[in-house]
C-alpha cells in the first residue's frame, strides 16, 4: 500500500502545478479528480462525433516560469496565439485590432482618427499597471497583519517599482486600480465602438457592467496573467495545458486518479487526516490540498461545524455570482462572417459595440434575466487547430455573458439568443449546425462543484484580491484546519490558468 504525503483534490492547472512541484521535491502525491476529465472545467472533450472543444474557459496561458521549470513543452504542450480581436458592430460592420500595435493604430485611424493617436499611450499605461500587478502576482501575499521581514522586503520591492514609473505615471496606475472601465475609457477615447471593445475584457467573467467601480482592475488582472485582449490556447484545446502538466507530474512520480466522485476531507481534532471517496474508500495523508473554491471546500469537503462561526460567515460572504454560459457548436463548414477574412476568424470575435450596450446587458442580469443582446465572445479554434474537428468542418465556441446563475436560464434559451445575435453577422450560421453543447452557470455548479457556477473561483475585484483572497487573514493558502491548504483560482493571484497559485502554495509549504 502506498502512503501519500499529499492528496490534492481537483486537477486544474493550479492543482497539477502543485502536484508536479511537490513530486519533483520527492513527495508522494496523489491527485483525485472527481470527474472523468483531467483538468476538470479546464478540460477539452469530445462533444459530438469527431468534434472536440473546451468545457469552460476558452483561453489562458501557463506562467512562463512554470512552463520552464516543469518543461511542459517536452510533455506535448504547443501554445497557439490569437493575435487579433474583432468587434462585430450593427449593420454587419466590424473592425479588427491586431496585437501588432502599429497595425492596430492604422486600423483605428480609419474610423476614429483622434483616438488613433491615443491608443499607444493608453496601452503603455496598461503595460505599466499590469506589470506592477504581475510583480504582485509573482509573490505569496503578505500576512494581513504583522508581515515578517521577508514580506516587508517584497512589499518594498513593489513600492520601488512604482517609484520607478515617475510621479505622474505612479498616480495614474494607482487610479486605474479603483476606476470603472467607463471612466477610464471616457478619459481616453471618443468613439463608442472602440470603447466598447476595450471594455469587454474589463467585464469578462464579472457580474458587473463597465459603469461599476473597480472594473478596470479586472482588465488589469486579465492583462497581467496573459489573457487580456490577445489570448492564447494550445494545440488540442485548452485542456492540453492540464494534460501536459499531468504528464509532467506523473513523470516526477505523482499519481492521478479520475472519476473519484464526491470527496470528503477527514478531520479529527481540527486536523485533516485523509480523504473519503464516493465509494467509501478512505486514503490517509498528512497534507490535503483543495483545488476547489473556498465555499465548496468549507461547506462540502469539510463540515462547517469544524470551523469557527466568524470564519464560516466570511466564507458565506465571498462574492461568486457566476454569469457565464459556454456554447460549443459543431459546424459542417466554416461560417461566412460578412466582411471578415480567415485571419480575423483565427482571433477573437466580440459583440460589445458600446459601453452602454454592455451596461444594458448587465442590467438584465441584475434581475435574474437574460438580455436579448448579451455580451458575446466567439472563436473558431479549429481554424488554427484542425485536430479539433473532422476535415473541412469546424468548432465554434461562444462565451455568453450575462447569464445569471440565480435566474435559472434554460440552456435552449441561451443557445437561441446566441444564434440570433451571431446570425446577424454570419447569415448562414444556423444552417451549418450539426450539434450543440450548452453549459450554463447552473451546469457548472452541479457538474463541477463551482460555487454559483463561477469559472474564476470568485469574482476578480479589488475587494477579493491579493491578501484579501479568498478572505482576509487566510491569503497564504493555509486554512484553520491543520494540514488542509487551498491552491486553486479562489486563492491569490485569482482566476485563470497561470498555475501560480499552485506554485506559490508549494513554495510556501
């Protein structure tokens, strides 16, 4: 019988990163994935005969330090870059911004000459702010009270980085952290369509509209983790990142078991001692690491009576509010988007024609309703990666926001609204659909144990970031249960698949 030092519950990139580092350090590690999919909600699976697509998140980038340390490219990971983002506008109009900033300026100049001159300095400001955030993300958060000398040194390095910006830039970066996307973009640009496109990443994954304070922080978060305007995936789908990490972890000696069913952490006298599987099997270990969000961990994996009332109260007040639905369509051929060539279709397509449009879509979600005109984000991953569909056929992936978790919106309704919207730009789309797959926030909650169906482990707001994530006093991956730690997107640095939470949790062991 193998005796495990560490059992990790869940198999997201964070969990698998932790498993690989721990196994590399000589620990006996067991990863338990309740579903059949390595990667859980970040997996890529077959949803129709010969068609493969991502289950939840549709883009993301593993942190470069982790990719280097664990040599994931040697384990089959081949990144694919989406180097453009296209805004689909009324009357079948559109414009495309390239990751090449000179090309983006030329594109903007054709419809908003005044804005073209401001695009480069705007992006340079975002670079400064997201670089600062990336530096904060590269460290374990300090203790909320009484940080030690090492933590103080880290904080001073952030202060030094800000001082290096210059007084004006330092002030601007500090303002960005608390600004609404509307206020930011109204200061910089004039054209409604450009502001709508640039606001789309600021509200991505949030149940807030661009008028809400702090939405610029969400934009900076996505930029900092490499999942901003110009995104990345991998050959074989986003799930290939989890597969490569799993292979690396196994090469170092970790064991991975899928289809383990519901899990329960065994606790005695305030200390975790092992795990009980759905089958009743019990496995002992001196350390348990949960890849789940804090609410699921401390209401389902651990019984609330094991914890102090104040801790339980703080967990209950974490904001989730999942509102993203995901649609995968199997298409018999490439859809014809009016005015767009194949190069644009290899990037990201968004329907976000103005700030007001996005705010109205959010208004419906506030009352548990689905807007007839939601924020949509679409991609055709099979163009860059033909392995995802039979020859000549394609996968269309659609991110639909805002679909409120509490609204109990039917999957058929989400599909109909999305098709209505996209058919305005690709009139032949409906006739190409062979099969469809729709997951709503309620589906993510029931199938993958994501609290309120939130794909990022809790909303990415400044009030739930850095030493406040998941709750104040418990940002350093430890919990009130001895031997039980957290490592998922619910912890610093938050949502996405960078793997940094798993790396930090291991380093802070």
